[in-house]
């Protein structure tokens, strides 16, 4: 059970080792893109290619999905970023329970978007947890965990790819040990637990009064979705890539400037004063334009120009 790209490598890992994947469950096709055409989730696309039946229930609690799932008589359910909490009736269907691949070191970062929030909040490490699911949101006992460092300039898309591959390897190792009775599930410590909010587009708005490091973490943590943005010349400007600028000349140029003010412009970067420190903007995208490196658009910006505020 899974929906986005994150869930594809675990599915492929199960198929590669010869497991009998009797069905794939993902969320329904959703409108996407400028023309809002219906698009199949990545997991569905991979399942169809492999000839695996696909279930896409709109509701999980009306009994219809439970009956459909029971028809496959699954021994085990594996979930990865499915996007919905499974009710007790569904958890009870597989003979050996439901295992979840969660992209954090539980009990920290329970909930949706743990990869994004771990970067936004400046974590130095994260990891993958394989847990036995219960009725709560990522509250079940832990079967396995592995930690990885978060490099200072890695974005959420890159980290997601890394953790997805790690989860794919871990789940294939855990399944055999778990079914053989060689793993004792370890309860989560509630004293260390905390949940994170759902991501929305509003989380992408940059507050330039914050330290440059916080803004940098926001930009890389929210890439590729929902994306960090600011307002310049009355129009929304999406910022895809940034870097901290600790050069003495840049810091001196920003001295006395209000947060959000451009202090340097060059083909390398657009440098912006923050509440503390200076942030280099490296790649941007205007409302109606394409993604560009600053070397291709720095001539459109100037010293003293301000970012922030509202769109026209």
C-alpha cells in the first residue's frame, strides 16, 4: 500500500526477490498539471506494468474495501507513504499484520511529511523506521531502524530518494526475520514522541526576518513540493535553490539593511539580507516563467530591491 514515488522502490524490491505481491493499494487518480488531467499515482503505474491488480478505494471504512482486500487473503500488508490511516477492520485483514516504512526515527516526526519537516527544522540526521502498525498515527511498535546523516545542502527530494532506497532494503530484511519470530517489537517511548503538521502551500512563504540558515532550510526542505516562495515586484517568486553566504563582504553589504533587501547581485547569486546573515538565491522561477539559474536573470534585480509582502 503506497501512493507516491517514495513507495515505488519498496514495491520493486519485493518483486525483485520473488515475493507474491497479490495486489497494490494506492489513492485514487488525481487531477494534476496545468490542464488538471487525471494522473495515476507512481505506484499504480509500476503495478500496472508488472501486471498486479490495483485497488484505489475512495473510502476505507464502509466495508467495501475490506471485502475487496479480504478476497486476496494477504498474509502481510506493507505500507509506504499510503497517505491515510488504516482503520482497525483493515489492520485485522492480513494474517501477520501490517508493516509500515516510515521516513523518520520514530517516535520523532510522526505523521505526514517527516522528510520535509526534518530538513525545515534543521535536523542533522534522520532515518527509516519499520514498524508494526496499530490504530494510531505512526504509534505502533518498532521492528527496525537505521539512521542516516542529512548533508547541509541536501533537499527533500534528494533525501526522499535516499530514504526510499533504504526502506526498500530494510523491508526485505525485516519481513523474513519478523515472520520467523526473530524480532521482538519494541514499543515507542511516548516521552520522545511528537507529531508534525500536514504541509500546505502556505508553509512555503518565506519570512526574511528569520535567520538565513532557517530560510535556507525552508527552501531545501520544501523542494520540490510545495516549494518556498517570496514576493518581488508584486509577483510571486519561487526559490528552488539557495546557499548560505558567510563572506565578509556580503555580510558588510547587508549591514543596516532591512530583512528581505537585496544586498548584492552577480551572475553567481542574488544575495538577500535576512534577520541575521545573508542568503544567496541560486535558482528561481517567476509566476509565468521557467526555472532559471541566477546567471540568466540577475540583470532583472538590483541592490536595495526588497522581497516579501503580498502579491498585487
